[in-house]
């Protein structure tokens, strides 16, 4: 069997699994190869890809506790981004490992070349300092200048939030993550801080009491969801958005400045966003479902009690909890239980497979701190 060269690895697929029974590592690897066979066509047959050196050695770590086996799967690939995501999606369709019912969820797909780029930039800066005499290489110079800007990313507060280092200004721009912070630094904007995900950190709530916060979100439904959550929980003066279908980290410096100038009040942004969403979607009975403030407050209370447990709490239509399950196995549980939930309160990340399973059983709302997927008619609450 061919081995993939570490130099050629582009991406690493990280997956978590839960199985209802005792398993060994060969059972997991066998399921990955066997149950994805034929799903993606001959060009993406995993056994053939491994023979060709396009998929590396699959690593499995597992742990048995009581009647459950849980663990992680790592799959290195040398294929391109779209093919890697197809392979990852196929792995999530596995429902049995060995003789046991199982649930697999993709935690993340890591671009392993990022660390190599970081090393190259750091090494280039050191070499530049040691060059004797002048250089005419403008391309190298510009690259080093960009690296110097991005090296200005600092950490703020106990939550170690990525920031531009200049939070003394009256206005602070709040973005979603580190990549967004880096892109704003390239545009010369230093009064920026990232949330490190969709959950609103306490440090940003505190900044909102003293500073004028401008929230800069991606131009998709996830961005609107984040905006609603931040506005509900912090003092935000303005909201700016990337154009439809684009993320803040993808914008050019000129575009960043242009869309920041188009910032509007939270009320106007959320009102316009609501109108666009409703116009784009078909009318269904599920989409007409809305939670009033009293119901949202009760769900938030249940979420806070469940936070840190790694579990999902299933609520009936009266918002009464009737079952707790592992957050990693909730998709599989929804397919088997008789009493279907009206609301799911999850301590974890909502994946595409969970949204699909929840839609199939008629779930009306999901509350969680993080959303890896948001393309659904189900009402989503981010805490």
C-alpha cells in the first residue's frame, strides 16, 4: 500500500465518533473504507486513493466506557479542497462500525499547509534582517511587510481573544475570528477584536459598556445569526456586513473600508435581514414557527444549566425536557426515538447532519453556542 509523503499533505480531516458497543481500531478503519465504497464514484474511491498515495495512513484513537466506544479519526489527504470535503461528507454517512450502531461527525478540516506558510514567513523575516546590502525584490519586500502586519495579532483578556492591539480608540470593530482580524490588519485597521467563534465572549460584552462597538459579519445567514446573538447580549452601535456570499476574511482592503462605511444601526440591519430571509424562502408551516421572548428566556436557562456537559437536551413542544443524550450522538438518536423533540438544546457544534436529522423529525428550533451549518428552515438560537 502506497504511503503519502508528509510534504504532499494538504488537508487533515478530523472526525469524532460514538458507537454503542465495544470496538477495535481495525473496525473503525474497515468501516471508513467499506461504507464509503461506491458513494463518490471511481475517482474518489478511498482504497484507490490510498494506493495512489492521495490519502495517508488513517489514525484512530478510541476509548471504551461502559457500553460506549468513543474516539477520533484523522485522515490526511493530498487531493484538493472540494474533493477533501466530499470525502469528509461521505464519512459522516457511516451508521455502523463493526456490529455496532455508530455516529460520526466531522469536527474540522485543517489546512496543514498553514503552519508551513507561517514558518516560511518567519524565516524570511529573519533572513531579511541578515541580508548585507540592498535588494531589488519588491515582491519579497511586500510579502514581508504583509507578514509584519499580520504578526501584530495580539491576545486580549482571559479568553485570549485575537485583536489588533489598539483597543484604546473609542470605536472597536468586532469580527468573528482570527482570520478576519488578520485581514483587517492588512487593511491598516488595528482597533479590531475577534470573537473566536459564534459565541459572544464576556470580554466583548464588557467592551460594549465603554466603547462604541461596530460588528462586522459575513454576508450569509450565519452572519445574521451572529448579529442577532451579539445584539441580544451586548451594546452594539453599528453593524457592517460583507456582501452576500462573501466572508470578511475574503475581502480586499478596499472592500473592507467600503463596507465598513456602509454600517447601519442594529435595528435597521436586523429588520432588513429579516425581510430578505422571508422573501427568499418558501412558506412552510415550520418556518412560521417563532419563539416569544418568554420561551427564549426559558430555553436560555436550560442551555446555561446544560453548558459544559457535552450533552443535548431534548424538549417537547411545551419546552419541557424529557431526554438527555450525548451531543455527538444526537443525530442518530433522533432517527430512533419515538417521541420527537420540538426544541434541541445542544452543548456543542451544530453540524449539517444534525440539521438534516432535526428537519426530518420536524424539530422547530435548535439552541447551541456554535453552528457549523446554518442552511435550514429550523429556527436557530445562538447563546
